[in-house]
C-alpha cells in the first residue's frame, strides 16, 4: 500500500528539453477560479522559459492581471504558441522571442525587441533553467556542467544586464532559484550549484539596484510538475515525483505563479532581497 501511495504520475520520459504537450497528465497552468484584479495593468513583462511549466503559468497569471507579456524560449514552438494563446485569451499582447540565453548578444537583442514592440519594460522574470542528473560526481560531463551554468546563471546575468537600464522606480526583477539551493540534491550537483548562485545573485542585485528603487526577489520552487521532470528523470523517479514533500505530492505551476504576481505587483512593494519558498514543505527553514 505504501508503494502505491507514493505513486504520483504514470511512468514516462522525454528527450530534453521536454514538451509540455506530451506530459501525462497536463500541468495545471492557471485555475479557472483565479480572479485577476488588474494588479499589473499597463505593465510589460519579459519572462524566460515562458513556453511551458512555471514560465507559462506566470505569463498566464500576469496577463490575467493586465500585463502584456514577452517570452523567451529555446526551441519548443508548439508550447510557446500555447503561451501566446493563453495570454491573448486574457485580452493582452504576447511576443515570442526564440533563442539561446547562453548568447549575450541574443539577450541584448531580445531586450531591444521588447522595448521596440512595447515601448517599455517593467518586470523581468529570469526563469529558464536546465538540469542533468548524475549519480556520482565522476559521472558529470564537464561540457554539460558548463552548459548548465551558461543557461541558468550566465544567461540570467546577461539578460539582467541588458534589461536594467530600462527599469525604473517601482519595477521588479524576479529570479527562479530552487529548493535545491538550500537543501542540496545528491544527483543534481551542477543544477543545485547554479541555483545557489542565483540565490546569492538575487540578494546582491537587490542591494545593487535598491538605490534605484527597483525591487529584486526570488522564488524557490520545490517539486513542481513541469516538462523538466519527465525529460531529465527516469520513469521510475517520475512516477514518485513529489511524494517526499510534506504534502506528499508534487505541486502544479498554478500553485507557484501567484508568488510571482505578488513580487511584481504593488502588493509586494516593500519586499526586496527575499526569496519565497513554494515547496510543499519539502524544506522548512
């Protein structure tokens, strides 16, 4: 019975970076019961990794709160167009920007495109990330480790550097770190390291931009059902994904995204340099 209780999802796997349309079951992106209150009316947000999972959910929630949205995604066109449909269904504009965050020139050009299209930028959500599980440190491929750092933290630095001159008092930057930044993960050494770097980057950047009254915060998700999971973990681990949390289940993207709304809106106007943990009790501290 205990073994059956731990089962969360049908066993499944995909090639990285994963396609949300192939997940079983589909992640819950936004609840019908979520009522927008124009908390982000007139704002423009740029979200990396906005084609699926948490990024797509943040885009949908921001749109329901009245923001126009631009998303950066790597290669999953079908998922990206789904995000566009979700945003436009809320009566907001959505811009799709396809490219690799490892390229600093691309990051600069992406910000320029957003400014040219919308005339401004108010919210930057650095959410894109990748991971490559390995049982032993000897199993970690050096090139893959370098790629994880280039995507997860270098790309975040490039984009933030390009976006910062366009942000003004009251605007916000929100970085996606992870529960692994504080509790570690024995099979995600490179990923956990980048998420720890993001945690420190968030705090340091808050200090750096505080004089401009630009708020910088982070969200640290725990086990959330996104394409990252079936595309990086073996089927037997996917099957039990999230069962180790205090709530004994994985979270859904729609359970994380409202934190990004809080941190981007006036409701979070006195919050900076902080990280909100949304992890189902997997880590308490």
